[in-house]
C-alpha cells in the first residue's frame, strides 16, 4: 500500500505532497511542528499536542488556517488512510510561500501537512542495556532569544549538538544552557534519580515541555515517587544513581553512561523500570485524543 500525506486538506501521494521553494519554512525555518505517537490505532494525547502546536504558532504570530477539531479529524483520517497500527505522526505548519526576504507578512497562506510513518529512534537493545550519551559543547538557545517552548522548524541548534554526539560515537547529547545548567538533550527530556528522588530540569532552564515528560511526571507522582525540578549540573549527572530520557519518538529509554562515566552500577535502575512499565501500560490503555 502506498503512503498518503495530508496536505492542506487533501490526501495525496508523497510525490505530490510538495510546497514551493519560496516557502518560508524552507527558506528560514519559519514554522512549527509536533511529533505524535500512534499506539494500537489510537493517537496518543492528540489534543495535548495540538494545543502546544497552536501555542507555538501564536507565539511566533503564525495563524493556523484550521481549528484544533479540524486537525484532530485530519490526523485521524491520515492514520486511517495509511492503516497504521503503531507509528509516528509529524504535523507541520509552515509560514507558506512568499518572497525572498524575512518579512513573514508577504506569505498569505500557511502550508499544513501531516505525515504518518514508522520511526525507530534508537536500537531495541538500548532499551534493555541503556544508552551512552555525552554533554555537548553546543549551548542550548538562549531562552530570551526564542522560547524553548516554541517547537519550531528551526532545529539547527539541536542538529549541531547531534552531530557532535555522532562524532563521539554515541546517539544523543545533553545540552547545557547559557548558565551552564542542564537543559535537555537534542531531542529528548532528561531525568535522573538520586537517593530515590526523581529530578528533571525546570522550564526556566531552557526546556521544551515534552508531552511524554509530563506524562512520566504524573506517573511518578501516582507511584509515590518524590519529584524535584531544580537546576542540575554536569556533576549531578555524573553522580546520579539512575538516568533516563523521554520523548515522543524515544518514549522512555535508560542512560547508563555519560561522558564515559558509568551511571549507578551500569544497569537499569528500579525507578527507571517502574516508570517504563507504567508508561507502557498508559499508552496501551489511554483513551484516544486525550
């Protein structure tokens, strides 16, 4: 079966899902997006993702030419048309075609497209054995320049850190903020466990508030695990008892080594296992579109 892409209200084959080379999303990274999961034919937290999409768009003064309900229906239709049971959705809104130059107001019509496909961010064995990561020399974008809560099409900051990770022989890197505190990884939020307490950076550290991150925080509180959101340093990473990353594509993946330093005893910790199990149960039983 050939894939179908939802583009501006129509389902079309990938070769017909085209936008102009004058689109400011292409020329300047001017646009927003969401990555969303499909589990057992159901879209996980679709409305939560769409609310964030609309907030990102509002922040950059981009008017999405659809309502949330219209995009709920469009997303569901795209999943059904592609007969996807478990997969990944990329929903993008670009500024649209305009002229050469930065002025966004010469772009009369944003482009909206929805891709539904498979995704494998990390090899399956790393979910059992743990991921090795590094801390990147690439500093997270200053929050006063562009809020990290805007999920924009411009990911160059993250891409440069990702290149550094791959050059170092690993698949992910921690990015520090302008003050030297831990922000997040190139595509995932980061958690650590110390003395039974679950830690993750606060929003002011330069964190994109991940949908999976928020779900895990709720699961932790429901499980009676103490949660603390404080500024973290490299030292905190190095002396952690456990560590894991969360993200829509990554889900929940353990980290067992940072900058060559073994985390804890190098094996998956108790808290990581509990929250991984709880998350798998959640995505297997959650209501669609919540």
